[in-house]
């Protein structure tokens, strides 16, 4: 177990190192000059331009810039935002709560809605199964920004049940109320995918021999579903669900921008437009780190959920 964990952790560090360099190089190779944004179109003397480039280390070779940035990042210093003129770490900290609440709210909707719909489809073949398949097919094919437009139009503009984009909510309850429509818009696609995975996994378990034997012995249907079908189906459901959780972190930018949520995703969109290198690099690196960490946790938890799995994989079984 320890050797497996250390191996995966070393792989995580390698992925983060390679990803950090790719992101750093890609941002700096993009067309445009951040100095032009800093000047806001105003004319400047060569001395002023040189001073700005020196302040943000834009004159150093790429390798030197990367080494300085990586050394600072290891100590929690991601540089200074050229757009907001403040430390990137403080800027991200002020936006992190909104994204965490949105992703957490969406994750609950995905887990509850996806698993419930998948169970309903697997246990009720016929009309309900076909209805769930149609609904999840539509949900899976609907982009988040389309869901956002539809939800705002119906529940905010026409019915007035929820507030529209923007606003300054205070307190946890009010913030969750404001995040309800964004959370549903973000969760729709992922809930549809998880429902189909749950349905497939449960149908596979329902066809197992031990399930037929339990039923033949007179074990109650609910007990068979709870102890044998659902429990043995959790392996693939949790694995895919963990990947979806990481996906929620990556795809918040569209929903946060559509609903004007002050989070990390909307900040990323604004920073890309402004060529704010330091912010783009920090958010991208943190997103990759979260994605890899979630997958590591899922891999470690999978054998605990389903004893048929091993930490070393099929190759050693």
C-alpha cells in the first residue's frame, strides 16, 4: 500500500512538473504583449517599457522565467497580477470560496441525481428506463452555457423563482440560493453521464449468478439490491464520479461567466483576455493539481469500496 501510494505520488509530481512547464511556455508563446495591456494603449517611452518588462521579468529567457516562477510557486508565491495589481495568491484566495461552493453544490446534485436516475432505469425496465435514457441523453448533449440560458429564461425571467446573474449575496444560505441555477447548469451534463454509468453497472450486476441465487433462496428484493447489486456497482460509479468531480473544477469557467459568479473560472476567462500571465499560470496549475489529486484519491479508495479490485491492478492478479 505504501509503495503504491509513493509511486502514485511521484507520478503526480512528475505530471505537475511537466504540466507547469507546458502551461508556462504556452502562455508566453501566445501572440500579443502584456506590456501593451499594462499601458492601456497609452504612449510610453522606451524607458517606461523597459521598466515594466523588468518588473514582471519579461526580459529574462524563458527557462529563467520558468525557474523563478516555479521556485516562487513552491512557496505559495505565484507572482503579481498585471491586471489587478495585487498578489496572485491573495487574488485567488478572494475568489476561491465562490468556486468551492459552486463545485460542491454541483457535485451533490450530480451524485444524488445521477445515481438515483441510474438506479431507477436499471430497476424499472420498460417505460421508465426509456424515459431516463432519453432524459439523460438530452442532458449529456446539452452544453453548460445552453443550460444556463434556459434556466435563467425559465426560472429567473419568467417565473421569478431565482435571481438572475450578478448580485451580492450575504451569508451562506443566501449564497447557496444565488448559486442554485449555476449549480444545476454545471451539473446537468455530468449527472446525465453518471446516470448512464450507474444504470450500466447495475444492469451488469443484476445479471450475475449470485444475484439469481439470492433471489432463488427467497432473499428480499430490496436486500439483494442493497447488499449485492448496489454495493458491487459502486466501483465504476465512484471511479467515474471522481473524474467528473475533477471535470467540474475545470469547466466552471463557462457557468461562472454566464452567471457572473466571482470565482476562479470567471477570473481565468478575464485573465486570458487580458494576457495576465501570472494568474493564468496559477489557475491552470491549481486545476491540474486538483484533477490529479482527485484521481489519486479515487484510485486509493476504489479497493476499499470494491474488494475485488487491487491496488496493483489486473497485471498482478
